[in-house]
C-alpha cells in the first residue's frame, strides 16, 4: 500500500457499505493521507442496503470513522468525494469515472508519452522458466520491448511485457 500510494496521484478507497470500516480500510486511508494523495471514496455494495434510512445511518458511521483518521468527506465540508456504487450491478460506475476524470483535470495531471521511461517497481519476483518478473508503474515516458533498464544496482533488457490482463504488448 505504501509503495502504491507513493507512486499515484489519486487513491480510490473502496468501502463495502454493509461491512463498514475494516482495519485494512484504516491502513489504506492513513497511507493515502500520509502520501498526500487525492482520495475518492467508492461506497460499494449499495444494492445490498435497500432501506434509505439504514443506508444513511451506515454512511454516517463510515464517515465518522473516516473523520477520526483525517479523511473528511464533502458531506462534512471536506474535500473527499464519495460515490455510491455497486460493482455487481454497475450502478454508479460512470459517476465514479466522472469524479476521477474531474479530479485528474483539477490536479492538471498529464502523461508524458515520449522519451525515456521512468518507472516505479511495485513488486519483483523470480519465476521458474521466465526469470525476473517485475510489476511496474510507468510514471512518464515510453517503455518498449528491447529497451535497457536500470533498477537500483540491477540492470538488463526488457524481454517481454504484459498489460494488467496478461496480454502481451510491445510498448507501454
């Protein structure tokens, strides 16, 4: 979480409305606050709470617990937007995308597509038959199969790249 938060600009904190705040939610929120990321809260599983009064009560409980960890939602005069979603029914997903695009626009986030790539290694491991596998986040620039890389004291050449779905790609 620390590595991910330190390399991103916007954190989407997904909270199941029926479960409320869990220890991992608090840890993720603290990490996002400490790293200075913009936070967007996605209240998931709203399709499970049909009663409006019960939903509002659960939201209040969640917002009050987040407040204890310096996460102040817009409803409480803060800066953290909240979007109610259902991953099961896709309710609110378009609204979440809009909020993320708005946040990116307000933060003036731009991607540099050309030049040498600068990346952050999120995870690295050795796989039998494949060698060293690294999960990376490209901060800017362009990375291609065949490019040389340096990571700390290690160096080498990019042999294969896959996207987050395991599909082979030649450029990222």
